[in-house]
């Protein structure tokens, strides 16, 4: 293939992958571009579809912008195609000049305290995947606990806490799948306890997320006066940071509320470092033990030696996401990312141990930088990676079969039931029709085979 055209594969059809494709197509360059997006899911949008709580329509509005990019028709999508199984790195080298991995981070980060293995101890990411109707997760969830702990002080912790505490009737206007609604309706939960080891002025969630908690019907917000004895560092944070100021204002408003009438309670415990998930004697979660912390005056906390314990029957660990390794691609096990320099993937020389560029291979999004940052960070991240893709023209792969038809022939020869953009439009319309029948915007189709059948127009 001549070097005046770039055949680019992007693995991952979430925001990171779509933004990278869009930025490249709009970039100043002296060559033509042809881009194929691959995703292991039959539908696009990644964590915007499967990692955002269903009662967050404002955040899901991001999908509108992503849809506009895809609907231009200058980017092809191959859904239901698993990298490493259905298509390999060697396959990509035969058909493309380069590949960008935008696979995100979908697993739970580890929490190293005793008891995490007990029955009733769950990763928050798995719970989010369940209530968002991810096709690769079980259709049922064991919602049997009356008292629940959520460990973490980020937005995912608040999402999990809100879904657990919220009455299911108030979720019905959303796109919540039918099996999830049925599961939540049977939940006996009365109390959700959220634990963070730092103080109220050091939380990682946003004011919008926090305010939404206080709007829950028939749910008391419980905060504890002992957590609001601020030191100079905390007072400086309140006065010097608008976001912290708003969070502090919301929490202090809750301190003035009368409580005791609601059927459910959501407790926020600050300065609480989880030490152990306690066994009830049968291998199940029976309690949580934590140490009371205090400010160290420099933005951190230190232990006080005061140990407390609370009876609970389930724990959700919302301590962050973590990336997953990809076959044939270097992986940093410590940080859960692909080693890279500004998106250029790095590999280590087996003899010298020195890092060197893995030509033709790039990364963007959370698999590049780790699971931090918002959509704005994802866009700037993609711009940095695309800059190198363009400048590395001299080191692109030289594929032996670069035609656009050859990839389709490869997938068909392997019997892969891949889905395309037209297929997504069919599935999208089908889900909206399901929703309209019940006065809702959408009801997600959950089983993978059913998603593929609808997308491919193979429904009997």
C-alpha cells in the first residue's frame, strides 16, 4: 500500500475510540484516512452505555455527540468482535497501517483488606455492569442485605449507593432493564453506609452527584457532626475551591434536616478507613471494621487508633477501575495500563531491558492514562495520540491486504456474527420501541445473542 493513505484500526468503540477517530479525520494531514472501529460488544459507546447509572440522562447526553460522529458515515464499526479471539494483532498488521487501543478500564481495582473474598463482598464495577444491562454479566444479582456498606468516596460509590437506596418506582422512567427493576424491587435494604478515609473537604465526587443523593424520595441523608470539626487545611479548602465550597454547603444543609421518617437511610461516614470485612461465621459478610482517622494538616489523614465496627450483610468496593491486558500488547500490571509515551506504545527489549516504541501500536483513553479524568480529558488524550499517529508515517505497518473488503472477508470466513452501524440503528430503534410501549425512553436488550440477532436483522 502506498503511504498516501492510512488504514487505521481502533479497538474500542467508547468515547476514547470515537473521539480519536473524529480527531484524526478532522486533522490537518497530507494523506487519506480509512478507519474501522472494533468492539467486543454488539453496541457502541462503551462505559457511557454500560458504566453510567440509568438515572443520569444528562451524562448519557454524551451519546448524542458520539452518535453524530458515527452517523456521518466516514467511520465503519465492527461490533461483537473480540480482539485476541476473533481478530488478532497479526490480523491487524495484514490489513492496516496502525492500530489504536481504546479499550478503557472496566474491572474493579483491588482492595487489600481481610474479608474481601467473603460471600456478599462485591466489586462496584460488576454491580454497575449488572444494573446497566451489560450482556456479559449474570442477569440476576443477590440483593438480600438490609444493611450495606459502600467503600469509596468517588462518583461510582455515589452511583452504587443511590441505586441501592432509591425506590425502584423512581427508576422506572429510565432505561433500566426489566430484570434489574425486578431485582431492585425485591431488595430488603434499609440502610446504606458510605465509607471514605478522608474528610468531607477531600472527597472525589462532584457536587452534582452529591446533590442528587439529597433528592431521593423517602430516603434520609445521615451525616455525623464529628466529621465537621474542620482544621485550618479543611477551612482553606472550603474558602479556596468552589467545588469544595459547594460540597461543604450541601453536606451542612443535610446536617440541619430532620430525619427519622423515611423508610431508608443513606449514611455518609468520613474519616473512616476500612480495616476488615468481618465474617459472620459462615463465610458471609457480617460486618465492617474501620479505624477512625483525622487530618494530618497537609491534605492527608492519619489513624487515631480508634476502631469501630458496624453490622452489615453486603459490601460494595468502589475504589476505582482497572485496565485489562490485551493479547500480544505490553501491559503494566501495577497501574493497569498499556505502557506508552504520549500514546505511543512502548515495549521492553528482552536483552537490554530498555523501553522502545512498538511501531504501529498506540493507546488512548483510560487504557493509556489510567481510569481518571472526564470527557474533556479523553478528547485531549486522543489529540496527543493522534499527533503521533500522523507524525509516525514513516514507521507505519505495510499491510499485505489493505483493502476495506478484505477485513469483511476475514470475519465472514471465521463465522463471526459482527454488527455494523446499520445494525446499531436497528437495535437502537428496537430498544426505543420497547420503551415507548411502557411510556419510557428506552428499555435495553440485555442478552448478547438477542442484541446480535436484532442488529443483523435475523429476528424470526
